[in-house]
């Protein structure tokens, strides 16, 4: 264990890549390819999941890239709901990631940009966890185990069905790493700048993660002060303004529209159903190729996209190994437990049903929900990603300790036999983690996103015009409005993104057509079977 402890002393030295690190990077790249295999057949048109939120985020990837190319605001699309425009930050959007992949979006289209962002998030999540554990332990095996355990977490695959901002987990290890480095008696400017930057990355990836990071980071800091017996007044307090600066910069696009009444606080009834069960953390993924079918039969989970929180059996056992001597074990375990408690939501649930529907015993999340900003959060189960992260990190430390002991033992006694064991132990641990959290799934849903006949027809029409659909057909309208490349477009009845002044809120389709006629719309495009006699217009 001397080697691991000595490696921990090098936490704040300058990072340099070595040949072994390039091999690790290659492993992460190959793993990313496997995780994205379902769309590799046609990454310019295939999407993971079903038609829904993923299409909205394809649209967001397309507009942000278009805005960067034309010099427009990436946060407001003036083509939708003119003259007000559509604020993309009315929902949680990974705007920085979409800016990074914008060149690929320009060349290959928004679907490719969306998929490229998912792939980048997979790769960076594994790499960032690897870098931190490698820095702490000096073990590439430990770092690789931590990176794979975090990267392959079923939580991340489940959200790849339509929540790219939640898949963007890579800032989480960076944030806690930077926070850990800043909680010293005299943190240097580099450490504080790194903390501000990591906080910005966290909020630019997901506002959910910004709130989750701030709450869990506070607990991390308090536990660090207690276990290291630090006096926060002697310099460590500087971490607070660094976090605040990064958080404000990341939240600026959201704060700019907050005064318009865009965001609404969720009621307890709307958030209660998104409380996780303790079983969600220990039940394997129902899409696992070997035992997934059995898991689905024994414990079906209808809300699995949000409530898949399996930490892994192998990572869990390795994490227990790390608890014996690892210096940060109390801080990491305490922060992970805090996130676990918040993931349980407002009150205890089992099978998505409250244990006490009428007289619940409220958990801490219920009281936090009464606070400003936190009341905007709907899905408490997402706090579980922090628990998953620290189990993965501890698993990496445990793997480092096991392989280090094996190497130390090979220096004495029967060199040949014990040296062979030490050489086999590292790949065996890695293979067990990969088997437990398999990136190959028994089934994968996907859809093909391509222009519909109506979109092709619109693209062929001369001149500039405003288009609208009533009733709203589906989420594809956002993507197709972008794909036809019209300078102006209008979407009826946008309940979230548009204000009441520019959205038609009528009870019947015929009344909507009458309103369109009064607003001098020159034609109405209808689906087969719609009644059109009220408007008195020319229909296509």
C-alpha cells in the first residue's frame, strides 16, 4: 500500500500523458463505438430511443450550429414563434457540447451532431474518471476500472434514449476533483480557476447537474473539513466564490429568460412519482444481454429511463475493498450516501408506488423542494448519478489496491507463479466490470429521422412564408422546420416554449382554422381526415 499512498501525494502535480495512457484512450474510444453501434449504420439519420425528446435535442443541435455559423444567438431561434422567437434554454440543453460538435453538424447535419455529442459524452465521462483515479493511485488499471464503471453505467445508456444533457456526465468527476484540490489551507490560483471552470462545464452540460453538483459539493466540502481537520477561514473558503463564478456564467442563458415567467415550480404531486427506490440501485439493467430478460420478468420497471440506477455488483465489491485504507473514503462514501438519500425523492417508494400514499414520512428532498430554484427540479432520481460516480471511483481505487498487492507479492517467493497471477488480475477485473455493465444490449430501440413528404413540399415552395400546425402533430415539427431552412416559421400551441400571446389555445380544430383565416394565412396544410370547412381557404 506504500505505492498507493505515495501516489496520492502527487495529486496536484502537472499531468503528462505516457504510452500507457494512449492505450487507455484507445480502449475508451472502442467502448464508445460499441455503445453507439445501434446508429453506426447511418449516423446521419438514426437516433437511439423513440420519437420524443431526442428529436427536440436534434433540433437544438441544429440551431446552435446554425447560429454559430450565421452569427445569431444560439439560445433564441427567431424562426419559431415570431416575433418573440423560441428560447432553447426554456428546457435543459447541453449548449456547450453542441457548440463543440457544431463543425460536424455543419457538414453532416443535426442528427449526426446529436449522435456525435452523445459519443463525446460517453468518451469524456470515462476519461475524466480515469484521470482522477490514476492521479490519486498511480494505477492505470484502477483508473481504467473507474472510467469503465462510470462510462458503462446503465443510467447513462438509459438516458441516451433522449436526454443528452443527462448523458453529459463528464463534468461531474472534474467538478469534484477540482473541488477536492481547492479545499486546502492555501489553494493556489490554478486550483481555483480549475474549480470555476469545472463548475461552468457542469452547468453548461446540464442545469440539473449544476444544482446536483452544488448540493453534493457542499456536503463534500463539509466532510472534507471534518475529516482533514481544516480551518475553512484560512484559505479553503476561496472555493466558494470560485464555484459561484462558474455557476453564474453557466446559468446566464437561463437567467436571461427567467424573468419572463418561463420556468414554473413543480408541485409535490408531480415530483413524487420520480422518486427512486433503493432497489433501483441494486437491480441489474433489464437490457443486459445475459440476464436482462429475467430481470424484466422478476421486476419490471415502467419508468426505467429515469430510474435505472444500477451501480454494479463488481464495482460495488471493488469499492468495499477501497474502504479499508483509502484516505478519502469517508468523504466519498458520505457524499454518495447523501446523493442516494436525495435520489429517493420525497418519500419512500417501491415499484413506483409510495409506501405510505396518504400519510407519507417525508424525506429531505421534500423539504429541499420548497426552496427557490430547487423547486424547478422534477426528477429526484437523477441525484443517483453522484452515487454511481463515487461507487465507480472507489471501485477504481479498490482495483488499484488489489493489483498493487499482487505486484508486491510477486517480488517474493515463487516469482513465476505469482507474477503470472499479477499479470492476469488486472485484465480479469476489467473484464468482470465490462461483463457486469455490458455495453452490448439485448435490444436497442432506434428511429430513422428523415424529411416527411410535407417537409419536402415546403422546401420546394417559392418565397418566404410562415408555417404552422394545429393541432401540433408531434415533436418532429421542430426538426423539420429547421430542415426546410425557412427564415420564419410559426408553431401553434407550443405550451412550454411560447408565451400565450403567440400561441393559439383553442378547444377545437375548426376554431383554430378560423383564427388562422382571420390572421390572413394564405393556405392551410392539413392531414388526411381533418375537417376544413370552417376556414374558407385553399388547402393542400
